[in-house]
């Protein structure tokens, strides 16, 4: 069977409410998407559309605030994934290419877990900054409760997807349950403003990169200048925007966990056409799902065998993420030197 070169749409309602045959059929479709292109679009997810719209609306209110007010909740440092990051302050491509010099043409606001586990777990040395306090803006007042509700909804959806993943990888459906019950995920809203001025040479909305964690759940808009993925043929292809769906991709951690059976695919957000004006403003709601910081990441059963030994030494989710943040931080420091 030839590889998928476009991102498929998969209805997971059959997994959520179907019989065993339906559930395994969904798992097979997901396995093929994760093996071939690392991206899929899910329908039938059960998330309330009104919650998505509330999240989008309150986030637009925040990004419409004066720059000085947004800076009051600025990200405190690189290893603390909380707070506001301004336009061109970040270059995600540096995680892959230390020579990437241009800042990305987006701004963002980010939070971490909204339900803190017991103090001994949250403050253990291995926890690092994964349960650092969230930094909430004073305005708009509705942002904290709406984002909290959305974060919890994404945690529930991620748990469902991880059960599909387990079946897709020939594991017990609940294999990942105890590895994600205290997850260290991040919710990040990215605002891609309309471009009143031409970008610098080589500068785009978000440079080519792969995500760090287990999976990403993206809700975005059908606006000019959008998401592209690099397929198995080395071609950049647009990810279609299907109303009422989420875009899912696996990250480096899941690729490592599966011994590279599944691919963590390079992707980027390109610029809109010149002259697109205000219609090109895009808001993306991104949930980066990451397992418990102490979840052991080693080659999964059925992902290695005679001629395909484990490719990576064991690590933990927290250590994997910390190493990725350090790599990015060092690359950024090299650019500033």
C-alpha cells in the first residue's frame, strides 16, 4: 500500500460509541496516518462547539489589548512554559536548525496544568517547572475560567486519543491510562496578526519544526496563510481546514516511544498572500499533550523485534521535555551571542 501523502480525516465517533469492530477499524486508520504522515484530522470528537467559540472569542480579546498590558504577563524564562510571548520573540525552527535567525510572526499566551496533583508529586525534584503556577492576565476576566474549562476538555479528548493509539499499536486499550493521569500538558493560543508590512527574507508565521510531546490537538481557522506538513515525498502540503474538526499530530516523544514506527513530522505556518489584509488574521488554539513527568519512555511492546532493536535509551517524559527546552534555549543563546 502506498504511503498517505495528504492528511486524512477520520471519524472517531465510531471509537467512542461503536462496537469492537468499529473501534479497531478506527485504530487501523489512525495507525496508517501516524505511520505515513504523522498527522490526521478527527471528526466525531464530542467537544462542545460553544466551548471552542468561547475560547476563541476571549482569546481574541486578550490579543487585542495594548502590547504593554500583554507584557505584564510575559513568560518569565525559557524553561517556564507560562505567560505571554510577543511577536518575533520566538523562533520554533531553532529547535531543528540553530542557524534560523528570524523571529516567528506570531504572539502567544500559554498555560500549564489547571488541576494541581498532590504536593509531594508536584514539588518533587523531577517535577522541575512542570507544575509552575499559571500566569493569568487581569483582562479579560473570563479568560481564566474559559481556558480552564477548555484545558480540561482537551485532557479528556487526549485520553481518548491515547486509547486509540494503544489499540493502533497492538496494546491494551488502557495501556497509557496510568501514564497520563497527571499529565504536564500545555495550552497555547497563537495569534497570527494580519501582515501590514512585508516579512523579512525567510521569515514566516512559524518556522519548520516538530512538536516535542506525545500529541498535539489543534483548532485553527480557515484563513490565508496556514499550516503545512512535509510528507514522505518531501513535499510541503496544506492541511485542510474542515469545520468542526481538530487537527492531530504526534510529537517527538510518541515517535520515540513507538521506536519511530510513527513519524513526528516537520510542519510550519506560512505567510498569507501579499495584500490579504485583515482577513489573514489567524488564531490557533493548540493543546500540547505530554504524559506524566515520571512516565517511562522506552520502546513499546510490539515496536521492536528481530532486525528492529530499540533505537533510543529509556528516559522519562519530564527529562525528554527538559532536554528539548534546553536544546532550544541553547540554540537561541547562540543566535544572541
